[in-house]
C-alpha cells in the first residue's frame, strides 16, 4: 500500500517531533505604560500557583532583570506548560518592590493584564499556556501613586 506524500510528511513530523508540541518555545514580552525609563524591570516567570507572584522559594522559576523600556524582551526558550508572569518597575534600582501601607509605590504588571483590586491577582487570572508555538505577552504597568 502506497502512502500519499502528505501522509508521509505528517508521519515524519510526528516521529521527529516537528510541529512544536512538547518542545521548548520562544517567550517574549513587551511592557506598556512605563512612566519613566529609570531603573529596571524585574520579571518573575513561574509555573507554580503557590509561588506566584513573587517566585520566592520556587527553584524552577525564572528571574530576569532588564533595563526599563518598552522594547520587546526575549525571555528565552521555555518548556511547554502553564505559566504566569509578574513584573515590577523597580524605578530606584533597589531590587525589590517598594510599598507604602501595603500599596505598591512602584509599577506592577501581570501576564494577561488581570484587573487589579486589593492585592495581587491569582495565578489562574494571569496564567497562559506555552504549547506548540511561540508566545508573546503584552503587559500593561499599573501605578498606584
């Protein structure tokens, strides 16, 4: 029995892993709404709801620190799964989120741009999948002061 060329190509793609499924994919991010280009953007990427939004104690999380700009930021090749991103516009460059009475004094943002009320959003409201294709997250910074 003779296979069609299309079926043969599809079978070859499945056998070699082409098509992206299960393979690390590129993740990029852009930040909108920065009030200045002072300081750094601190980025936390995690798969763990228990360690969102600050990634503390999550050995599998990814941390990045980049210059504050609206440029597209490449976060690398990321394994498939569900992730969430939290970012801080660390304007004074001290490496942490400054607060006053529990309210951020510096800008914050999250993947999928959930509505911010009292406290950080849940992991599920910021969650996005990486599976089979590159992903770009456009994150809007929110300032409370």
